[in-house]
C-alpha cells in the first residue's frame, strides 16, 4: 500500500484515537504562545506551563520583554533549560516586535520567520494555534512518526512539511500535526515505541518489522 492509499485510513484512526488533540502549551494570546513555544525547546510542556503564568504576568507586552534586563529574564525562565539563550531570544524578539510590528505578533509566515530564532516549525505552531492559519508543524515527533508510517522518506523538515501538505487535506493540517505529536509522545516514542499497542500498526512497515515472528 502506497502513502496515497494509506493516508485516508490513517487519518480515520487518528480521529478515532486522538479526537481532541491540541497544543499542550497554555496561552491567552499570540505573544504568550510565541514565548511559550520558545521556552519549550529542549523542555517539557508541563515545565513550561509551570513557568509561564508568572512570566506572562510580569511581561505582558513585547515592549516589556525588550526592556527587561537579561539577568532578570534568565532568572524568570531558569528552570526551562538553556535559559541564557532563551532569554536573549525573548528580549530580541520583543525588540523586533516593538520596532517592526507595533508590538503585535504578525499572522503571516513571511513575517514570523523574520523574528530572531523563529523558523517554520515555530511559525506554524503560532499560525495554527493562535490564528487558525493552516500549516503542518514538523517537530521531532511528526518527523519520526511520518517516517515510520512511510509518509515521507525525507530528513529535511521543510521537505517533510511540503510532502505532508500534499498528502493531507488542508483543513486537517493543524489537527493532523497535533495528532502525530500526541501519537509520538504516547505510542511511537523514539527509543521504545509501543508497536504492539499501536492502532496504526496495519499501515506501518516499521512497526510490523518490530513484531516477533510467530
């Protein structure tokens, strides 16, 4: 079965098992989502959600991040890891937003990727979850699951994104991304995938190869 033939049944199963898939990051506006997504690099969403309530209260606007002393930002986000680089990124993002976009997070890919340290993956997270703009987020989970399912043979995230966009109906892109992320976290993890319990096993050559011979 080729990928065009299997994508329909895969989407049906994803809807069955992950009907409520959504971002695990807590936010109330596009700026908060942008900040939370920056903090989520090499950090769990649970930890980010523990840090952000006080952070969002302390820095409610892009101008607040731009004006914050680095040491102060570093202390506020210390527990998320890589705090020095993240603090620099947040401060610089705040500066660019204030200078170029009147303090507002833009709702276009071309503008979002102009922000320091923001690539297509983060931009798609913001566009889809804050603005409802269709896009496919290719993080490590999406890349791994799509590859194991045989939906892509590429390693480059941008190529994977466009390949999946050609397979999946546009109205499904946002939800599909969340569903693959949830599946990657719950079943198809990197080191010890639970192939025997995977509902997508009939469409996964990788998983079938992991099963013991009867």
